[in-house]
C-alpha cells in the first residue's frame, strides 16, 4: 500500500523534480572512449601524452562530450590529437575503472598517418603487439590484448 502511494505521488510530481530525485539517488560518472588502432602490418598506435601519469604511453582516446555519440568521440579525439582519420570503428567492450568512469573500447583501422598536434601529445608511434613499450601500464596491455584477441576470434 505504501509502495502504491509513493508510486502515485512520484508519477504526479513534475518531471523536473522526478529527474532531480532520480539523479540525487544515483552516482554520477564520466564516460570516455579508447581506441586500439591497428594498421595493415598489425602494429598498434600508442600516444605519449604529456599529462598522463607514469611513462605517458597509452592508447588514444578521451572523454565523450555532451550529446556526442561514442563513435563520433573516438573519431574527434584522433583528429584533434594526431590528425588521424579512421576507416573503421567497432565497439569491442565497455568497462568501469578509476573512480566513477566508464570507458568504451573500440577497435579501429587508420586512414592516413598520425602526427602529434597541440600540447597534449608528445609523440605517436606504431608498436608490434610483441614489442609494446615496457613502461606501458599492465592495464593498457590487457586492453590491447583483449581487443586483438577479439579481432583474431572474428577472423577465424
């Protein structure tokens, strides 16, 4: 009976108040998109970020803007960071990490060359999956491995 009363009250509450109450009860989080870009030789593109902790080496990507579709975000980030267009973009998996962050991971193929732009990216380089920089974090290695294994499964 109490549930029915609360449900009725909630349904008759103005939409803006319902939205406020819903958001109040849910943790907020950010959403980012990461890209595992593999060229025709099977090499993976890594970027050395100026502001990234550790060695700076990592997969390309960034935060998804308000009202932006995830694939658009990946394409935008690659254009902004290294002037690279993508010929294909495929969502592989989503994960949560850090504190309140959801990351969508894409498998991509390049259309062109990567050249650092602006202050954020120090360098861009292609690495064989067997010769990734030793300073690359274990987490980033696992993400790359998972995407490459997914691609291998799709081809067989």
